[in-house]
């Protein structure tokens, strides 16, 4: 797998094969009721109801009726050849701006050419010419939808899905695609319930794609007004929401995933879609305190991509064709609807409830149950979704009806090649630091220190970038600066911070090597660590 967009030395985007997207295919990342058998039965139901026209299934039925001893691979070769020819024809027409509607004469000529191509391919597979022509004629005649313009290819009925190979992109088409995605999920749910009974219904999540193309979603945090693609609000075409919660208006804090459309797949539109989706990911990551990474979808024409954004790198799959790769498409839609939130990028040590968030903190005794604290404020929140992305949270732990512990948690992605924040705090909290420094420098240890010109210049630039000048750095009347000793408070432990995962105390699930499987050798190992006690 090779990097294809390099944003900076610490952030690289990669493309990866659809089959290696572990979210969609790893057994532990999928609900136990989402099996290949369920997807196959759902596809059969969809074909039976006329929602999808399957060229391979039709060709198999004709070969069986004609008593032709053709293997499944032989028939798949013929069906895939014709589908690919049709797909390329439509994409070429879109690319050069040609109309996809032919004159009657051209249409008749193309239909005849398609039959000849199928006949010749069947003859190559050993079918006699007369029988090959008959099978070709009967098979091709089944693809008479106006939108196909004589092409023999798999497609979704326009009664459930807008035609995807045209230049049209408006709110009505967007809403039609969103309704289609939701309908597909509902149809698979029917099969799941039929196979597993009513007992499975409690496991089915109530999530839906909601049209947001006309809605400006404004951030509570993370707004970057100087961003090259506009200010800190966006209008994603569709967002995935939990419909069990009341949806008065769409907020970034409620967005589970997003789906962005383009009318066709071209390098320019792909680049535009990726930049837009990365900004959506940034807004989600900076507005949700319980978010580790973000997974979204791009639909360019009939090409579907899965995008994963972490603070240490991103991955975009190679596409599937939803007119052809129906099994993969159904699996993807149902995964987004029913996957555990942990695999959609949520930190399960932080749980949202009716009046805010609660955080579970691991105890020193790993066998003990972690304490649960309330997040009462976000003291500091980085507006960056790349790199450390520091977030400082104020939390309270109610030890009794009258007593509470007041804690500060630092949530950060830590580059494991560098010294951790825990090491830094350990040095700052070292009560013997002053004596050790005196021993190292000798008895002439000064009470105050002057800044050298380079240090003063650097400090001034830092304060300008912050937009504030901290009082603790004010010089005295002689222009001297105090030693910056750590602030002490009896409510805070003097132990070093333990940077670890809030769930199990080990390397977090959302490490880049885990999320972006094949990138471990070339991506920076930025790993989410949870501050558990200070």
C-alpha cells in the first residue's frame, strides 16, 4: 500500500484495498448477526422484489434452461465483461460531456453490437453458434431500461435509487440516494429478524442517514475561520444519526458518520471530496470529547469509498461499484447501521448521558473496577485533528454525598518515540528538583534569571501565536523573570501521570498501526493515551 496524498511529514493519507478494510471484514468488528449468509439472503430478497437486476443470476438461469455445461466462473466472466464495458461507456460519456441518451439508430446499433459480443464470448466457451446467439438475444433483451441505453449491466431500479451515471446533483437526487441507503438497511434488518427471530431486535441499532445538504452545521469548538476551504461550518450531504434521540437540529456532537456525494469519479472531484470529508472529520473530532477517530463514506457516481481519519494518519479504500459489488455494498451499509460505536471511532471510557458525559478512570489496582467521574468542563480543546490534539478536561468524582474529588484529565495522542507527558510531569513534580539543580550548578544558584535575547524573542513569538500573555511570565521591575515552579494543590496527586487507555490500561484500540493495518512501517506511531489519575 502506497501513500497517495502527503499533507505534511507527520500526516500521510494512504489508499488500501476494500478487502483489507478490517472494520467491514474482521469478525470481531462486525455484529454477530451480520454474516455472509444474511447478506446473501438479503440480496436474493432484493432481486426478487425487483429492486436490483442481477446479470449473472439471469445468465445462470438461461444457461441452465439451455442445458449448457458452463461453470460459474465462465458465466461470471461474461457478466463482468459486459458490466465493465457498460460502466466504462457511461464514465467516458460523463467525462467528455456527451449525452447518455442515444439516437434511435445509434441505440439499435449498440444493442446489436452487445448481442454479438455476448454471442462471441459464449462461442469461445464452447457453446454452439445458434444456441449462443439465442442466449445472447434473450439475455440482452432483459436489459431494456431507458437509462441503460443498450448496456448489459447490473443496476438498481430507479424506483429505489436515482440513476447514478448522469451529471445531475441536486437536493432531490441527494435525498433519493439517502432514502435508498436507509431502505437497503431496512431490507437487511427484515432478513435478520426473519432468521434470528424477535430476540435479535434488541441488538438492532436505530440509526439512519439524514439529509443535511441544506443545513449549515456550526461547530461548538474547532472552528478554523482561516481554513482555505471556508469558515468553521459545513453542509455534509448526509449524516448518520441515532434516531432514538430527539433530533431538533443537527449538531456535530451528534454526528456518527457522514456521506458525501459527487456526480462522477474524477481526480478533481475526488480531491475535492477528500478535502471536504477531512474537514468534516476535523469538526467531528474536535466537537466530540468521546471520539477517537472518524469513519465516513464517499459516493462518486456509483463508486463507493470508505474513509478513516485518525490523528496520526488516514486511509481511503479503493472503491467498489455499487451497481456490481452488491454483496459488499449491503455489508457496508449494514455495518454502518449496526456496528458497535467503538469501531465507529468512539471512546467507550467516556459515556454520554442525558446531562453530559461520564468518564471511567482505571484504578491503580488493575483488577479493581474503575471509578466513574463527571466531565464538568472542557478547559482546553485543540482545534486540530492532526497530531497530539490536546484536550484538557475538568472532572469531578463524587466520593460521598458531601465530598468530591476535583481532577484534571489531559487527553492526548502521544508519539511513542518521544518522552511522554507523564515523564515531563514526573520531573516537574519532583520535590527534590531544586536541590538537584543546585548540586548540578554549584552554590552559585541564582534566585532569578535573565532571558537571553534569543529566548525572549522566541517567548514573544509564542505569546503572539497564543493571542494572550500569561501573568506568570510577567517580569518584575528589574526585568527579571521568576523561576517557573509547578503550582501545588493538595487536591492533586503528586504521582506522575499514567498515559494509558481508559478501557483496559493497555495500548489503545485506536492506534494508527491497528486502525490503518498496512501502514505500520511507514506511518508515525501516534497512539491515543488516556490520563487516568493526577
